[in-house]
C-alpha cells in the first residue's frame, strides 16, 4: 500500500461589493465555477478555474483551494474586484 500524499488547503470566503454590476457577478461565477448549457438537445459543460486548480466548492460563498495554488486565486479575485478572506 502506497502512502497518499496529503494536500493542505486554504479556505476562501468571498463576497461581492454592493456596487458590482449583476452582469459582472454572473461572469465571475461562470468563469470561476463553470457552467452547463443545453442547446439543440446537446449538453455542453464548461469547467471553471476552480476545477482546473483542483478546488472544492463548499457553499455559495466558500471554497477550498490547495495551498500551492492560493496565490493564483488571490490574484484572480483581486483582478475581478471580489472581496475575500483566506483562512489557513
């Protein structure tokens, strides 16, 4: 039996500022979490940044990211104007 590598995660809690436009919120959610689309009886699935970085969505405003990917997420959230707190 091989030892499994344990990965440490950071917990991110995020919120949108009141002055953020609804279209910007939707764009962030789609880009970050991904989405599914049905068109002409075909199903399409678009994975977001969270999936690419092996993150886990916990709730509507919380997710886990491996510690080694945290800087990427922090830069992304700052660039999109999303307020967040990181718990280790």
